[in-house]
């Protein structure tokens, strides 16, 4: 069953708050979230081609918008690319579109998926959860924002290892409890 746009945004926002910020998986997320500079968009696309067109629109919108208003965009797409391998293959087209639209070096696409799996890991390896979101999601980031964040966090390359350690300490049961928590948060009336 496809969630409503409201439900998809609520659950994704709760994931950002509880997992991404709560576990400090991205030390840069708290500032833009706190300033309400994250744009949450739910795609109605049901084909990769339609999603790619919408992704292009969102790339153009982000590049043209003042970063003080929108610093980053989460394009949530619950109806398409639910298979992780298909999603992973789509990322090449996303990067190609970024280049085609002239946004290479300006924007970057990061990826999150409910069944995200790092190469060389088992599907149930808890460290995969560092990139597991409630729905398939393409994250558009500004290169300038990344540069500023990395300058403020000089050991940015250590984030990946710290995230792995955080998830290993949390364990599969802890991750499942966290998922239930953000799902409960998302179902609360606004």
C-alpha cells in the first residue's frame, strides 16, 4: 500500500530526527533541520523515467533557491525503485542528469533506501542501517554546504567508521526499536 504524501513526509522527518540526528549519523543534519532548511518532497512517479524528470526539476529548484531558504532536498519516492538493485542502478542516471543540467560541482546526490546494503555485507548486517530510510529517497545536497560542513568537522572521513560503530553498538534489536519509535512519531496527529 502506497503511503499518503503526509505519511511519507512525517515518517521521513521522524527518521531524520530520531536516526540521522538522534544517532548523529550525519553531524551536519542538525543545523539545517533546526533552521527548517530541508525540503521534503514526495514523488508521485511510478516509473524511473518520471522520477528522473522530477529529480531534474528538484535539482533546478534547489540550485535556483537561496540556501537560507532551502539548503537540501529529500525526494521521497515510495512508488518506484523499491528494489534496492534497481535503485542502485538508477543512481548512475541521477548523476548523469546532474551533469547534463550543469549542476555538477554545485549539487550532489546521496541515496537512502529501506533495503540499503553495502557491497560485501549480508542483507541483515546492522551497519547497512546507516543508509536505510523509511522509503527510497534521493538526497540533493549543495556542494558549498558540504564544503562548509567538512571545514567545520575536520575529520569528516571518520564519520563513516563512527556510524558503523554506532550501529554495531545499537544492534539489530536497537535499530528495530528505533524504527518503531519513528513510525510511532510519524503516526501522531499534527
